[in-house]
C-alpha cells in the first residue's frame, strides 16, 4: 500500500548568526532524522542548478567510472564545486550554515558535492542507510554528518519520491548486512513508519544518512535529479570516500565563510572524478 503523503516539517531561513540555534531543525533531526527549509531558493536559481547537473551527467557518462549505479536506472555522480554555479549560494545559505553549526559544531567540514538521478523505470530500492553507524553516534547519540538535498524538479508521486522511516537513525545496525541493509524481517517496522517526501524546486532538506530510507519506483516519463551536499563534524571521516578539489583561482575567489569549511585540495587543474562510493546492495537492488 502506498503510504500517505506527509508534508516535511519546514522552517523559514534563519540568519547565519553564530549565537542563534535553529531549535526546530535540531528537534526534527534528533527526533525524525530529517528536516526541511521550504522556498530557500528561487525557481530561476534552481533552473541553473538543473542545467549544471544535466551537463555534469552527460560529461560523466561519456567516460569510464564517471557515474556509479545505485540500482536500475539510478545514477550517482560526484562533482567539483566549480561545476555548480550556485555552490557558494548553497553553502552560505543562512539555514544551511545555522544547521551545520548547531548539529556538527563550528568547525564543520564540507566533504561531498554530487547528485542522484532516478530516471524513468527506476525500481524500488531496498531499505538502507548510507554508511555504518559511527561509534560516536551509537555510544553518545551524537550526529556526526548531514546530507543536504535539493531537488531540481517539483516532485510528484509518479516520479518515485524519497521514502524515509523517521527515528531510525538511532537503530543499532551492527546486525545489518554491511551494517547498512536491515534484514527483511524488519521491513514491516519501516513500512509502518514510512513517509514519502514531495519537495518543490527551491526547497532544501537536511537529514542524517543513518535514517533508514529508500527510493521508490519512478513510473513517470521524467527524471528526478537531486543535488547532494555532504557535511561532516571534524573527524567523522567521510571525506576519504570523496574527491572534491578546487583550482587556485576559484579558491581565492571564495568568501572566507566557505574557505573555512571546505576541506579539499587546491590544485592547478581539475581532474575528472572517478566514482568510488559504490554501494553494492543498491546496485543489486530490491527483490
């Protein structure tokens, strides 16, 4: 049975004041594992993001290891900040900054930029989390990373919306397959909690990638690209799975707020990223 549409909790953008804590977003993240800011960007800004995503996908698919499968007709591509004209706007958005500071601390680190695209025909994914639970989270109930998502289209049911099981970021996954894929006997629990998300262009969500989730079937004739920004607390270790880099000229053009949190090599020339963050259970897909 298709779960009912449930609106994501949403909050207005708040000033990026170091003294201000986005208490509603914190409550959402620690209770449900996901929160959202509606209307953070204009449709025109999102249109440019969509153009950059389309161009990056075409380039990535033209070379070996440019894109990695996440199931049938689903692809993930990691990109460099310079490939996204709106990168600085995204990482300096007041709501993004305030949530990062509140959850991950003042020395948070930007470690990932990429996008997922479920194309028409994409099938149901298995329930999963994106990586094993860190000991810091298991023992101290502290979130050490966040994934920010921004859709480039207005999401409707036929496009295969993202589905999440709120509160499952705290599930002890040591008995999961690869500590990421729960056994099928637990599926009824997740399906009872499942909420599908229908973001519009301009909305931003933030979630713990430990919250158990899945992509649903895209039975439309449209792709559903979603931008992904990964941010860590110091020492979380997710940067080792990614290959962000910037050129010297681009680095010098960045505001200090961005340079302070962008932990990546500064190079003379960018090399195309060869995708290495393969998740075998998603490549195989749900039965």
